[in-house]
C-alpha cells in the first residue's frame, strides 16, 4: 500500500499542478504491532486534519483560499504521512477547479491513500469570521506541583487507579504533551483530553506519564493509541476517550481521537496554539 519512498526528511520540489501520486500512505499495523494490536483495533475513532494553506484557481484563473477539514477513520488500513499531504494540497495551487471538483478530487485521492472513505469539508473565505478559538474542556492537570525528571521513553507504570474508591466520570486535560517525529526528530506539541468512567485515575501519575512522551519518537496517531492502550491496561476504565489536539506544522494539524464506545465523534475545536 505504501509508496516506495517517503518525502519526510528529504529535500523536495514543490509542484503546483495536480499531483495525487505524492501522497504517501503508512500502514497503521506497523505502529500498532508495537502495542500488541494485531487485526482489528480495540477502539474506534478518527484522525481530524485541518489544512490552513489550501489554495487553487477558480475556473477564471483567480486564486481561491479556504480551510480544509479531513476526517480519516481510525480503522482505515493506512494513515497519510503529513509532508506528503502538504505537498499534495499545494499541488492544487496552479489548477483551475470549481469547489465541487476540488472536493471530489480530495475525497477520492485521500480515500484511496487511506484505504477507506475520508470526509472532506471546505471552509471558504466568507466563513472565516465564524471560526472560533476553544480550549479542550476538562480539569487541567498542569497546575499540579510535582517533581518530574523522566522525559522518555513513555512510562505506563506511572499510571494507577484507586480501585477501592467509588467510580467517577470525569474529563482531565493537559497542554504539556510533546513527542517527536520518528523520522526527522522535529517536535510535535499537543493538548490532550482524557474522558473516562471508572476507578479514579491518580492525577499526578497521569501527568508524569504524559510528560514521559517528551523525547519519544512516534507519529501523532500512534502516540494517542499508546496512551489509550496504556490507560486501558493500567487503569481499566469502563469507558475511555483520548483526544489529542496537535499544533500545526507546514500548514497542517493532526488531531487523533480514540474511543472505547464509538458512539460519538468529537468536535473540531481549534485551540489557541493551533
């Protein structure tokens, strides 16, 4: 399924004519095997991509700008490498297309790369003023006064839940998640929201665990799946959602959501750092 060579970490020529061939799928099974996941994953979810540098020419040759929102299902066989996604979007900058034709190209090409249908929404310039800044909901862990000295690799043994206490339903959040690109080493910054029902998760240990990703190298999607799997194994909640909102790089942000229920999808709240 994957193209032979990823553009990530390589010098690249930016093309301004339609180039679906630059899209580079990466099989999800590679990262999931490290987590002990073989076959269908034990969660549902979606990767929500936002594109802030999307432009093409209208049928008369006048440039058009828009924001793009793309929903790649978590059960798709492949994720899409981010630099190839950027190169693909930039390849429309010299193409004359109607909005409908562009949307059709995007849905078809991205779905083909991911191996599953990809939902596409375009926010045109007359809708820009309605865009809002919203921070993830929940109780922040970041004001906890802690001594922290471990920044990688991730330490699931920091996680624990008080099984003697009454179950709770709560939402916890942190702006301190950071990991690194597994190819280039570039930093990936994120806010993360953990919504669960079950024995109370010990908050200091959870924050230490999230900080332990700081020097870890892994794609955004696999980091969120690692968090989900570690919480399930160590804390055994009866319901769990993990949603990370990563800051943009190259005009794109990636926001993976993983859920035990699969009965709902998250919103797409753009944070101040995005």
